[in-house]
């Protein structure tokens, strides 16, 4: 179980954007998190995956800390794949963070990230995230770099694989139609984010 409890977060010197947010993601479940742009959903995604530390509260995986295993069993996919890879590393080195790589694969992945298109890099990041030890996947608008046909294909195959392997999937989006298709349940961020009225965004 991936569990966030009483998460609070504010950027330095700023107004809080997350207050007392609690959320659970069970293995094998597909949960949608819905919120307009600028309401803190990407910040919460980074916190859930261990990319950002909350000001207070905790995120646990099966009752323990997120970083107890390598590669991390909670992976984060967002709409900017270039932020997920070191631009100085060749793609085979990036992949070996999560997957064993044979010599043939090493030769095929000899390019730097800058040599790939945005769509190619996004597909690579999706493949890397689905490593054998993966327990939960946090997907934040992850297919926006892809054309509509490829988006639909990847979403369909990804959800099928998630269910087959019993992985928890959090689908984060601003689009209610997109969230509704694959999700078992949908949570609206404003219902679990206990901001004071003067802290709420328009």
C-alpha cells in the first residue's frame, strides 16, 4: 500500500498549496486524481514518488520508507521526460538504473537523451519505470508529448499491464474524461486538500 498521511507543503515563503492531504493507493488499483492546472497535483505527485519532501506528514510504502529499495518501487512519470534523465548519460546507462541490460541493448541505446525526440524519450521513460520490482506508478499527464493515437495505445497497454502485474496506478490529470476511462475510483484534489478559504486558488 502506498499511503500519504497529512501532507503539507508550501514553496519557500509562499502560501501553502497542500494542507493535510491524505491518500491511499492499493496494489492493483487504478486511481484517478483530478484537479485543474496550478492546484498542486504535480507537487503531490512528486511527493508521493519521493522527488519532493513535504513540510510535514509522511509517505510510506507498505508501512516503511519509500527509499528502502533500489530501484525505487514507486516510479514517477510526468509530462516533461527530459527532467527525468541526466542529459550527460547515454540511454543505456539511464536504463541500467532499473533494468539489467545485455550487450545488444547497450549498443542500441548508445545515444544521449538530446538525440531523441520528446515522444521517443517519453516512451523510453515509461519502459524504464515498468521495472520488475515496481509496486506503484504515479503518472502525471504522462502522455501529453505523444500524438492522440499513440496516447490511446499506450494508456490501453499500460493499464492492461498494471492490472496483470498487480501494480497500483495513480492517474493525475485535469481532464475528467481522461480520468474516467481506466480508473476504478476518482478523487478530486480539492476534496482532500484542506486549505483555508484565503489559501484556495481561483
